[in-house]
C-alpha cells in the first residue's frame, strides 16, 4: 500500500505533467539513471511563438464598431461565442499596410458563415474598413497579426438554440505587433501523433474555422502530455492528416506530399504552397499516406498564416531528415512563399 502511495505522488509531480519530469522524479527517488530522451529536454514550443513586444500590452481592440483599450474590450457572458463556441474567425497578417491574401481569407470566412447561417451584417468592404480603422487606431502597418472574430451575438437566455441569439453578430478585431520567433526556424517543432482525429464532415467539418477549437485543444494537450510541442492528427481512416493548429507536409524523394484535404482546414497557406509547387516544377501530391511514410520522410514542415512554413524536427521522437531547421525543398518553398507575400502586399 505504501509503495502505491509513493507512485501516486511521483506520477503527478506537477500540474503541467511531462514524461521528462516523471523520469527525473523516478531517478531522484529511486537513485536510478534512466535517460530522458533528447526530444523531451528542450523547452516546449508552439507554432505561434512570437517575439515579445511590450507594445501589445497597450493595443486597442475593435468591439462592434468601438475601438477601445485592451483592458476595456469586453463581450457579454451571454455571447454565443463565449457560451457555445458559436462563431467563426480568421487569422491574417498585415505587411506594408496590406492584408496578405485578403480575398482568400474572406472567401473562407463568408463561406463558413453562410454554411452556419451566421449573418456577418457587413460585406467584405465593411470588414476591410473595420480592419483599417483598427490598424489606424493602433498605428500599425507592418508585421501585424490579426484575429478577426465573428460570433452569432448576444443571447437572450443561456441556452443553445440559435434563435436565442437576437442582438446581431458580435465582431471583434484583435491586432498585435507580431514577428514569429526565429528560434523555431532553427530548432523545428516536435510532434506527437495523438488519438484525437479531425473527423468526418458530417460531425463537424474540419473546414470550419470555428470559435470552438476544443477538438484541436484536446489534440494539443495529448501531444503535450506525450512530451511534444503539438499534435499530429490522423484522419478517420488512420492516414496522416494535419496538426492541431497547422497543415502538415512531408518531402519524400524530392516530392512534396500533403493529405487529401478532405479532413483538414482548407488553409490559405496550404493552398499557396500547393500552387507554388505546381508553378515551380516541384512535384506535389495531395494523397493518403501513413505514419510509415511520414517517419521516413526527408523533410517535414507545417503551414499556417502565422508561421508560414515551420520545420518539423521530430515525430513521436523520431528525427525527420538529417538537417536542422528546414530541409532544402522546404527552404525553397519558404522563399517562394515569402516572395509571394511580398508581391501580394507590395
Ligand atoms: C487546424 C488548423 N489548420 C490549419 C490552419 C492554417 O490555416 P491558414 O494557412 O489559413 O492560416 C489553421 C489556422 O487557423 C488551423 O486552425
């Protein structure tokens, strides 16, 4: 009985439990010398690591037409987004006073809102005006990341039915000074395959950039508990699909592979990478493949608006390729993408 108690204490050494902590605790308690795998000793990362910027403590935030200081930006506890995760959002970046791939982000947003009968109450030009006003109020024009959020609005009662959301939409725009942390380009991200999948369109279509990210948050927690940074999610058939926050690519024999797209976010960056490969004679395939092929890849990288292309260092503790940071094909794609963003925001 006593031994059981000891194990119970050791197994939960801290709230943020990590396998590395457990091994260290066991070593200390039982005078053992078990090795902590290398991929578990480096500090954890996320694909959204940004350089610290003090100015972000004093930003102004758009809330339904008002642009107010960060600590005054509030929505109701009856808001459909807060209560149910009933809303859609877009992450966009501003360079030289222009939103990169604005039309593509608006296509996705308006399609998603239409699919869930969420009336945004303004057209694309209205959204652009709201974005511009928020950027001007913050004196921001370059290296800015924005989270544009639209929910079904304030409910008259704390229940699920959409008919109870009667205020019209809640629209919030948060803009931050934002430069992705460069360290991630050198070290790469550590992925763990997780039990949580991004599933079939008839449960909740993975293409919805919905306020509720619980599916992805669960995947991220599972990855963290396995000692990795983020989760590599399979599709319902067991093929490699996506990560909890980005789209996923591998390179094999010089060819770029990504999932079919049936079960993952229709990422703007994902599509740009596919288009750039096609335009630049880099063989690219949207296809089913398994972990067997992912583990043996020469290169792997993630795509997303924030980090563009982020190298993958390990999957389930297995090192990908024999390079640090992006491999040669991924590096070429990253440069092509940077050129495209520059062209789009010139
Ligand atoms: C689950 C998931 N996959 C991929 C992406 C990347 O999409 P994008 O390239 O449009 O930023 C996101 C971004 O919101 C996401 O949440």
